[in-house]
């Protein structure tokens, strides 16, 4: 039974990014309406093209292991999830707190919206935070 899933993302290093991306792409492939909601470090890293990059020796080892297994990097999985209908979004206030103008993130994000709209999306949805 398809439903709506929101992944609220604040952390952007390999482990949390991988966790969100794998669950999100799976949910999208299974027909769920998927939203990745970016905030703070996750938003900054996404905007800079560094989302999901390893930040510790352990994460570098995991990243390398994943590559050897043919597992996509988190940022690539997000792009694949988008082709399945997943949307990358952020709150307009958070975008501005992080120092961006919403228009500057066009293409990186599918939409920048107000908190009231985000809140309404959570009604009846599965919500995960990473």
C-alpha cells in the first residue's frame, strides 16, 4: 500500500546520507510519495555538491567498500530516486538561515516551501529524521 514518506535530513556525511538515500529510493520504487526535506548541514552539503561524502576514516572505508560492491553513492541514489518521483525540498526560512536565496537552489531542490506547507505534508505520512 503506497503512502507518503518524508525524510527530514540535517546530517550529510556518508552514513546518514546512505541510510536516507537507500530507504528513500526503495520507498519511491515501491510507489510511495517520497520527500527529502533538507536542512542545515544536509542543505549546505547538497548545495555544494558534497552531500553524502565520507567525513571520517571509517566512513571512507565504508564508501570504498560500497563502491566495490557496486552500490551507488548517496547523491547518485537521490538523483535516481528523483527519476522515480521523489522530491528534494526545503523550508524557505531554513534556506535563508543557511545563507541562500531560494531561487539560487533551483535545480538543486525541486521546491522551497513554507513550514505550514511542510507541516501539512506530514499529515498521515511516515516521517523519519536523519
